């Protein structure tokens, strides 16, 4: 395969240049600077993609997706989830463990990984930190790592027992693996999915205050500092939590943080317009929080953009606001939201966006991707950073997105994984 005339972005080298890329056996064989591609290299290619006017970047990596498989496949399955990922430019995803049954055992983990191998992209999976998501007894982390777990999380269920969290972090530090935390202290929450503030007051409900997130983020940052564990604060939504992560990093804690596109794009006001389609855990918060998230991305406090892709059925999302499940789909709009909300306003460069969406997620999980250099895997996203398009359909089974009908800028034209085209517009 030859990809020619592209604007090649390498977040690992913090560089961009016009270049031609020769792919062989699923790897980048050669990168030629503009104008020096040998005629025989083009003649030898069995497939040529002309990327003139397009950006060629490492395939996107999402460390936080829900493919609902096994057990909840009426919402999504591994194959439809992977198709949505490919359409969004992702070549690697990390599934969460909250399936039915929970991924707290090797058999379920192997099922997810084996199905993932059939999809055309790299589908990885975390395993649970606690057996049955009960927050009491630790899973066999060492055995699950050997079986292929990418890391560990009880995502969706906060871990409330501090000593248990400390024990899990000590084991994770020993094994040099990642623990990802869903930080919401349920004792402060009366109705989840809606921020406690002006909108919840207008709706006549209490909602979920930022304190619920802030309190657990503070605890886990300090436990990480004490244990030396590497942790990921998932889907950060509170400006105060950003400041705590910033402080923990300064103190030497191995704390990473991820933010979703919906949290850096929308505020609690979206609930008034979109109803349950704007309901998620943690909830959309204030404009001040949104600005603090953007500042965290700009100064490196927030390392990664992750979608928290959370498909639900239409019937579930049509329930009343306090009864409908939380979560939105995110894979197919993520890159465009990054370009629309971060790059075009001047908050991040495209190279910095690729750091957040490819290089840094790969680095956290020690994956061999996220870079554009000879010998690296031929995992690419090719996109038009200036194309405007309207969100009107999904490859996912689900359509629960507040961005349905929105005009966004930046559109994926090709997704290539292991040197094979897995999506084309």
C-alpha cells in the first residue's frame, strides 16, 4: 500500500510534514519526504491512496468504551462497536468490564478478546478490580494480566472502601499495570446523570454535585501518591478535580486523566435541550468546569481524550429523565468534536490533539502504536480537518447522542489498521 501526498502528523516526534508512506506487511516500511518518492515504489504498490489535502495521523486509541458484549448486545456488540470505532478513526479500543457476566474471570476476558480479533481493529479489554464489582475482594489480577487484560477497572461502580483501593493499588504497582477509576461518591448523589445546579433546580431535582467526584478524586490521587500506582481518573468533569490532578502530578503521583468530548463541548444546559440524550455519569457541568477541562488539556494535566462510548436502546433513553440510563455514544463524533471544539478555536494544535487521542492513550497502556515512523504499525486515520458534515447516522447499534443533527468540522475519510482499510467514507 502507498499513501501519497498526505500531511503526516507524528505526535511522538511532535512534527508534521508532507510525505508519502509505503506500507508492507502491516508496518510502515518507508516514509518519503515530499517530492522524493521513487517511481518504482509507486509502481510496486498494490493499493494507492491519494491523501492530497488530507491529514494522515496514527490511528486513534480510545481507552474507555462499552461494547456491551457479552450479555447486553441489544445495545451494542463487539462487531458493531468496532465498526463504530473504525468509522470514527479508531484502530485500538479498550473495553470496560461491566458486561454480563462481568469481566472478572479469564473465560469472559478471553471471549471478548477472541471476538475482538474478528473485527479488523484492535479490541482490548480491562478486567474488573473487584470480583462481581462488589468492591470487597480483589480479582486475580496477575492471572488476568497473563490472560490478556489491558488493565483493571470497576467502571460504572465507584470503589468506596479506601483500604481496599489501597490494596488494589499496591498490587497494581507490583504488577506495573493500570487501574482506572470511576469517581462518584454515591452518598452525595440523589439523582445521577444531571449536575446539581441551576438546571437541576429548574427541573425540580437534586442531581449529582461535583463534590461527589471531587472527594474520590482527592482520595485516589493521594493513595496513588502513597503506593506508587499508575492510575487513570476516568471521564473527569469537574474543574476542582482537574486542579487536584494537577497538584497530584506536581507531587509525583503517577496519575493520568481522561476527558470526554461531550464534557469539553457541552454544559448542563444541554439537558434542557436534549433531555436524556444529555444525561451521563458524571454529568455535564457548568461553563466554568468546561473551561477548566480545556485548560487541563492545554497544560497537560488531562492526558487523554476518551469517549466513554455508552450505547443504549431508544426505548431506554425514552424513559423519564430520572429513570433513563446515563451515557451517550461517542466513537463516531469524537475526532470531529476535538477539531470543532479544541483545534478550530485555537486551544490545541492538530499535533496536540493527536497526542491526546493516540500517543498518550497508547503510552498509558504500553501499546505499540500512536507514532508515525518506519517500523511502526500501519495504523492510520486519514481525515479532512476542514470538511463540515452533519451527524445523521451511526454504524453503532445505538443513536443516543446529543450531537445527532449537529454540524461538525473534521471528517474521517479512511481508517487503516495493520495496513488494511477497515473504513472508507
